[in-house]
């Protein structure tokens, strides 16, 4: 069986915060075999191109301290730096591993990270009762800390304290795994942890601002929030579990820094992997407690990668039919601006906009703009009846209810108006209504519309 401990501690070792100070890293690669170096830091992959001389200079902002992996090709080395550091990394392209040199105040810490690895208990030890397993894990932790301090790292800034946290929570992660590991090793599927197990897990829920961005600390606390939440312990679906963990952490921790970092880690990780559909409860918690501008900017960047209806992006695809059954797409309107009206026959506010929409179209007659009505009616026959009555203007097409187009634009209420440019890119995903005084002026100001 794959070693459970090693699978846990294989996660990136990264520390970050919102300090405005920075570290500077200079790379020098002799005889380069690749034209870039890659730094994996704070769960983010950053690529830095080398110039013709094989050099690159990088400013790392918003970090108090960072464990990171430096990749060159397929090989990597651990590095560590803190705000205010000036670091020089050099190596030969064809011999990255053996020629790697880290020149800076944390050189001894970097040497330690690349030579000394945490060792695991054999998986078979999960057979032990929890109290015996705990004793062995605590002994492993004590040995690792002793070995780290024997390396003489007290002059390497705050590294010793950070490394103690990394060691502590690397081993603590295996305690979380004990119930599952014990079942697997003993084949006793009826085994359930007792209250002593939960008390020990709870004792590791320290509110430590210095360790808060250690992946090992965060991963432990976040999973422990699930383990300790008796009401939601059996929730397995990812989104409800994430929301429950966020609620538990918001209630548990008093430090704004600790709470914000943990909530951000949960929310940003979910959004990055699974997108932004139906996450209002997550967003409510996140925006209530997370006020750090750096964290919010990171969350926003991850959110916007999924937000296909952002201005400047190509509009989501559209496949609709007219009253005669002919198929249309947005490509049919390329070369013209498109003012989209999403509406329905049963919608009173939609109908109130129709006279204003007709006037708008009359004032812009001959301009390079299409007024496109998209019906979200469930009853297509009622839409067809209204179209054939001649009461509507513009191009009228049937979209239907709960379409992928409507979902992509996150349209929950109608009427809803959208403006696209000549290339089908979004100018506004929530354009003003025809009845609004500024609408005509905004449309007339579009470049080349007449």
C-alpha cells in the first residue's frame, strides 16, 4: 500500500502573507538548456524567462517568508527566503542538481531542506491503538526538531521557528489519518475513534499567526475543522463540506489574520478547481471575513478565470432559432454591435421596456447595431404567438429557459441586457435598460457605430 505519510507531506511547502516588503532573487544559469526557471510558491506556479546571458531578476512581493520549489526542466531544489532578503541562485544548465548554489542569508536553511528529509512511520503502525500511535508520532516529531536544530540554523532568520511548525503539522497530518489507516491495517471496519482522539486533534488547533500560511498547518487545521465538526462530519460532497469547514473556522478563530488566511485557502482552492457555479454561500462567508486586499486580489484572479461573462472576453456561445425554425448563432451578427434583451412573455417589467426599446431602435436606425431579443419562455407557443403578432421589433429568437447561455451570464432575473462589440466580445454583461437615460448616449458613443 502506498505510504500514507509520504502522500500527505508531498504537498508544496509554502509560506506567504500580505507584507508590502519584498525579497529579490537573481538567477544565473551557465550553459542553459532551458530558457526559463519555474518557481512554485504559495500554490502558484510562476515562470521567469532567462535573458540571453542566462539571467533573470525576480521581485517577490507580499511574502513574509516562503518555502518554494525551484524547477529547471524536470529537476527541482527547495529554496527558502524571507522579506528583505537578496538572494542569488546559480547553476549550470546541464548539471542543475550538482552545480546548484544558493547565496544568501538563508543558505544553511536551503542546504538543510535539500539534504534532510522527514521520515515516516511504516504504514503498519496504524494497527496500533491511537494512544500508542500518538506516542510514536510525537517521538518522530521530537527527533526531527532535534536534528533540525543540530544543523545550526539559528542564524537563518526565522527559519527554525517556521521549520518547527512544518515538522509539527507534517506529523500531525498522520494523526488525522489514523482512523482510516487503522481500519485498513486491521480490517476492522467497525472501528470508530473515541473522545481522546478528538481531544488530541483539537489540541493541535493552535491559533498561530506565524504558521498560518504554512501549507502543513493550513491543511491540518482545515481537515481538522471537518473532523471536529460533529454535525457535518459525515458530509462528503465537496461544496457542502467546504462551506461547513468555512463556517467552523469562522466561528473557531479570533485572529483576523488566521481566520482570513484559512478561509481564503478554502475558498480560493475550491474556486480554482471547481469554478464559480452556485457558490453564493461560500462567497457570503468569504466576503464577510476576508478583508486583506492581497488575498482578495488572489481570489478575484481565480474567480475571473471562470467568469466567462467578463467584459473584454468573447461572449459565451449562442445557438437559437427564429419563429420559422431557422438556426442562428452570434457569428451571424459579426461586424455589428449587438444589444441583447433577455425577456419572456410573462414578464411585466420586460413588457414595460418594449416601447423604450422600439424608440431606441428607431433613433439608431441605419447604425451598425443589431437589437436582439432572446426569449427565455418555457412555453414556446406563447412566444411564437407574440412574435407573429408584429408587436415586437428587432431580431427575435427563442433561447428557452435555463440555457447554458443564460447560466454563463449568471442571469437570474429579467429583463437583462447585454452589449457586445463587432467581434462578439462583451462590452457590458449588465447593460443599462432602454428606459435609462444614459443608454442612448452610451450606444451612440460606440466607435464607428454610424
